[in-house]
């Protein structure tokens, strides 16, 4: 599978802050993804969250306004994270701090897949629960919307994935199903080696993004 553009830390650490607030960030799909992250993180009922990959700060700002303590981490100093360091160095920078849940959305695909297991170990070492999202590789075609009566709504999406190969998105080393070893079931299996309970699904209104929830709370 071919890649385009720079990938990894060299690219991510050098992106301007404006990259995360340009026109593409105002698309309904992108705004929905961030709101879905907030809903998912809220469902953990955390008091303390570590957000790896701060982006435009939408998620961390909202969570803080709701009374949740959030520590942000990123490798890009232009984003003004609380901790500026690569993911694998976070334990030494956080000096034994613990969190209720780690949020790591659209981050791990920017690192070689060979580091995926190590990254999961770091995340699990920082909190008993995690919310991770990753991009899918195969294009999706269908209809998305909301079905409602008066003021009650449910997300609705109907469609199918098109089994065709394409170039990886700029900046990505891999995506879900871009290789056999990165298929969703294989990622879930790796998470189950570290979390007692694992749930996986797709963002209902942005089917480019898949989520993985891991929890060890019931095992403690």
C-alpha cells in the first residue's frame, strides 16, 4: 500500500495550529466526530482524562467546561499541550500519574503499525479505560441522517463498504484494513490482550472513523 506526503512525527510535530481550524474542520462529519468523542468519553463518567492528540482543542475544552479534569498531550508544541512528548515517553513525563480514561483519537495511524502493541501498553498503563478511534481504509457509500419524532432522535446510516484499494490518506502509515494485519478484528484481539472488556464500532454519522473502547474496571 502506497503512502503520500510526509508521515509520522516529522509531519505531525510541524503542523501549524491553523491546520486544525481550517475549512475542512467545519464539515458536518468532522464536527460530528468530535461531538461523538465527547459523548463516548462522558459515558465513562470520568473525573480525570488524558487526551493524547489535542487537535483543535474542541474536545478537551468542552470536557473541562463540564467539570472534568483533562490533561492534554501532543508532540506539536504549536498546539500548547500540557505535555509535549511522543506517546511512548508519556509515562516518564507524567511521573506515575493515573487517569480514569485515556482518549486517543486519530493518532495511532500516524505511527508505524509495528508500534501499535507498544502504544496500547502505554495507554493501558496510564488508565484502566481507553477510547481510541482510527480511520477506515475502504471507501463507504450510503445514506446517513437522523430519524426522529418531535425532540427524540436516533442516528441512522445505511450503506456498504466498497472493497477497493486506494492510497493511504496523507500522513498515515496504515488504516483499518489497509493490510491484513490491520483488519479490525486483529486490532480488537490486540486490545483484548490488555483490557478485560473491549467494544468496537463505527461512528454512526462519519463511517470513516471506527472506535474501540477498552475497560479493565470490571476486572479490578
